[in-house]
C-alpha cells in the first residue's frame, strides 16, 4: 500500500527537548494525529553527537570517533517501541549495538560502508585523516592542537521490525496503534561506543596497526613500533629524535612492525600496514596532522617507551614538535623530535629492549559523549482521509488490524571464566522462529584503544545445539581453526567451513545479505537456521529445551552470551486493545 501514496516528512522531537549522555533514556512520541500512516523506509533518527574527555594538555589530545563499523548505532543499548493506545510493548531489542555490529560485519557491502560513513558516523579508520569528530589546528606557537566537533547523524533503525527501512512494501498503521513511543536507552560503557582513530585498527577486525597504552599498562601483543634488538642507551637516558625504522639501530631506533594479514608476516609498519605504500613526505610544515592516512601520529602528542617486551612503560616523553621522514636504505623512516626530557630507555640492561613498544601516550582520563537536538524524521504517507478513518474504525472491531514484523528477542546467559564445557539454556518460546544467533560478550572492561564491541573469542573447539532432545547438527561443529591471531608465532585466524556455512544460513534466514565470512574469529558468532524455504519454526511445540553446548580448549573470560532469536511477531489492534503474539 505504501507505494500508492507520496510520503512527506514530519519532524517529531524528543520528549524532553534536552541533551543526553551515557546511560540515559531518550523518549520520542510519534502521534497518531499528524502521523496516521508511516512509511518506514522514509523514517530515521536524527541527532548531533559531541565527544569529550576530562583531560587537559598535550596528553589529552587524542582523536576519537564512534565505532567504525556501526557509528551511531553503537550508542544504543536497548531499543523499545510501545503502542501509545494502551502502552503495549511491541518490540524490544536488548544489546542493540552488538547486533548492529554483527549485521554490519557480515552484511555490509562496500557501498553500505560508504553510505554509513556519510550519514551514520561510521567512518573507517583508514579515513581518519578526515575524522569528522575531531579537528586539529595550529596554536600561536605553531603546534597542532586538537579538539572535538559536533557531528550530525542520520540513523535508520535497521534492526527494528516496525521502523526498518527494509520494510519497503509495508506501511505502518500508526493511527490504529494510537501512536508510537520510542525509547532509546543509551550505552553506559563509553569504551563500547568510542575508539581511537588509529589506522587499520578500526576496521572492526583487529587492533594491530599502532600501540596505544596507558603508562604502566601492558600494550597490545603487536605494537606498531617494536625494536628488533637490544639498544645501547644507558639506563635513564633520553632520546630525541626517536626514529622508527626497518631494523633496530643504535641509540635512537626501533623497528616499526605490524602484522600483515595478506603476507602472513610482520612487515614494516610505515610501508605496508596491509595496504599499498604511501609517500608520506614531511608533515611538520603546516600540512596534515597525521603522518599519513595509516599512521596516526601527529604533532603535540607524547610517546611512551616500553621498559620490557610487552611490559610496562617509562614516563611519557616531551611532546612531539616535529615529525620527519628520513630515507635510509631505500626505506622511509619516521623520526620524532620532542621538546623535552623523558626517559625512553628500558630496564637496567639499558636501551630499548628487544620487543619493547614505542607508543602514543594515552592519558588516564574519562571519555564521554553528548547527544543533542534529537528528533525523529517520520515519513508520513499522504493518504485520503477516508482511508485513515477506515483504519481507525477497523481497529475498534473484533477482527481489528493485524500485521507481521520480523524482529529479534535476546536471551542472555552468563558463562564463568575457566568453564571449558558449557550447556547454555536458551528459554525461547516464540511460535514463528527463523534463526538463532549466539554472540559471546566479554564482561571485563576493555581499554579505550580496543574495539570493545567485538565479540569475545579465545580457543573454542566445538559446539552443537540440543533442540527438543535432538542433537543439531548431528555431529558437533568443529571450531579448532578459529583462534585468536598469535602475533608472536605469526599465526592468524582461519575459517571452519561447516561453521561458516551454518552461520551464513542463519544470517540469510534473518534477512542479512551476507557479503563477508572471512576471519570469523573477529566477529565470533554461532548461528543456526531453524527453518527453511521461508517457513518458520515453532518453539512452543518443543518436547524439550533449547541449549547451546559449546566447548573450549581454554576459556579465561567471564562471558555474557547474547542469544538473538530472529522471529515473526503478529501485532493486532482491535476492540480489546493492542496485543503481540510471538
């Protein structure tokens, strides 16, 4: 019916007409009077977001952005939609951001990513030089200083069965529901929402292109800058310049390395980064604040140098006053000049130790976000008055008005650290199911430089489901090849064919157009299609329980399994009120 009429846009503001931050709830009421029939494909959430921190000085000038895979969707913890006629809950998706991450990782095409970068704040990290959330300017002394910018985001609620733009052929009879109330609970963990603009680290898969670490902490296992041999600087000495080169040199050099997934080896971070070489040129001449689009160093930052291989750090150096490119042996090397002292050597043996990290200093500070100017842009079909009256009258009869929506229910189950064999009970009770998507979440607070939306995975070995006392599939699905990349031994993730096929079938059943199944450990998800050929599975007729039995070779994390059930819900509004059958 929606194709028969022209849609116009109606702006509906949030209830408080206020600004919001982490853990707060946004409420938007879409009235039935001005929005009687809604076109979901023309409806989206619009707001402005400003990132911030409580730090000061050069240490605090860190370019941040929203999660590069999901952008604004990463701000949403829970999406709930109510019928205002009698306050009936029509749809609720818990841990919305994680499900959006899953859909984006496996489903987004390159065109999807480009559109989301322009409209949804999901800017790829390799485009960080054009990071819309952070700007860099020169101060009076010629140093580059940074600050955060307010960014407008237009966010379709793609996972909602009611308001998804994928519902092209359906109009939403809002007048029959008495209007809609949308409640958006914002994510309370800022580390899940934000990430550093760091180069290849933010492609949603891995964080390997640069070492970010707070002083005194352990850096990622593969920092960008690692020295290949023991240096000779006396303990407690200072270095300026500090040079990242192909091979470790005396006194001032450390080997700049990163893991190249294309070659399966450690490469020179400056030339490779898993991408073609870039002619960087000098950057302290009023040009870009970054060395190039893959290395996120810029003037006014401070560095920390490891005291042990993958261990603790010395105090930060002076701030960077110049970044130069020095050619040696046919290779481009990066040289940092600092304005002050700072012990950059390692332990009592002296020098930058083998494997010691040279990292951008990440100060101990709190990051935050503020959302303002919230509004729902509602596509309203310009229908004849008699059509609206007919809908309203029918909604008050015994037959009423009904519609089916495809949505997700999330059943969360805890798994304790150290438990290598788990039988996870999933209390699903939906009558028309399509698929199960089981996603483990690390309950530990992860550092701000990590991709904290990335599902948790250590060393899974196999899994199977128990559905109505039957083992599904009849042989356990092997997971032994799906491992975290071990950069020390140059191993990297591989796929298990049966696992990949099971996941593809489950995603397709949910309406996700699968465009990527590569490196499934980077978005570890166990999937099971519960039905075939457009049919549905009735979980209410089960003779037994639904369980996920999963085994690990090693498991050290406290996990929260998010078990998303993709199902059809039937919404009916009649003389007795609004009801939801699922």
